[in-house]
C-alpha cells in the first residue's frame, strides 16, 4: 500500500487549501481513510476519518471548517480545509486501515506527509 499526499503549502489566516491523497491499495473502497496532523514538538492527532459505511468523523477543533471526502473511482482521499487558522499549521498525513478506526492513530498504512503553514 502506498499513500502519497499533495496540496500542502502556505496560506494566510482565513484561507483555504485542499489536500489530496492518492492511494494504491486493493479494494480501496472498503478501507477506512484518515487525515492526521502533527505540529512541531507535539503528538500526532486525528483530524478527520471516513469509512466505507460510516459517517465522517472530525476532531472538534476542525468541525465545520474541514471536510473529508473520497473518490473511490480515483482511489483518492481529500481534505478541504477552509477558514484556516495558525494553529492548523502542521505536517498532515494520510492514513489507511482495513477497517474503521475513526480518529484513533493506530492505522496500518501511512503517507509521508505534506506541510501546511498558516500565518
């Protein structure tokens, strides 16, 4: 399984970014996919997750601002981030797991990450 994130960058407070994660995984549609982030010097935290059958889950800090979605025809996961704040700055990681894990960080597969900086 390979996960490749893209779409990170620098943006002003209040701006938007859309992260993408291209996944090379068999039966992608049944995998649980999640976005995590890790600010410098802090622990990795769950941001959003989406399963094959479950409703999306969001961290309280991003609810109403971030939207997770997946395109099963393209094996691609997205994270639309709006109304960005400086505290959203972090390395963002895409993760995949064979069953639903929500925001629990114990996912089996991880991407290399993409940096998001909000100033």
